[in-house]
C-alpha cells in the first residue's frame, strides 16, 4: 500500500518569514494538508491564508520550534507528518515520489508512526 498525499501533513513552524513564505507556498501541492504554527509580527499569517494550499490551518502561538512541531502533530488529521522550514523549496515531483513510496510491510517506522498518531488522537483534546 502506497502512502497517498492524503496521508501527509506538512508542518511548518514560522516566525517573521513573510519574504520567504510566498516562494515556499509554491512548492507543496494544492491538495496537501498544511499546518502553519506561527508567531509572526509581520504579514506571514496573511500570506499563508491568502495563497496557501486549500487544506491549510494557521495556528498563532508563540513558543519554541519543538512546541510548534508538537502542536502541528496534535492538529494533523493524517498519520504522516512532514516537518519543514519556510526556507525549503520542494523539488518538482517530490510529493509524487513520496506518495508513490511503498512502506515495507515489516517497517517498524510505519508501525511506530501509526501508533504515535493513534495515541495522539486519543490523548489530545481538540
């Protein structure tokens, strides 16, 4: 069974990255879930809301990058988080290759990721 785009959530912590945000937003597919956890004082929030993928959630929260990533995983509706940075530009075809990738049946990583996702769904209050 391949990993589909609907199994992936891009988690993006950001703070005052308006200059890089527009360029970043051109690289993920329109139909992928994107969660931005931002603590900006600039227009990053507005840029993401107006030009982000269709399935975009913006959470305004100050804190460390590790806290932002954790909040992203708690908020995600998919089993596969993809942590990134606003300075990253995904190459053309990156998400297709990722989605076409078939986890090995004996993959402990897949089992751990799904267990962690299930655990987070049970313990996190929404």
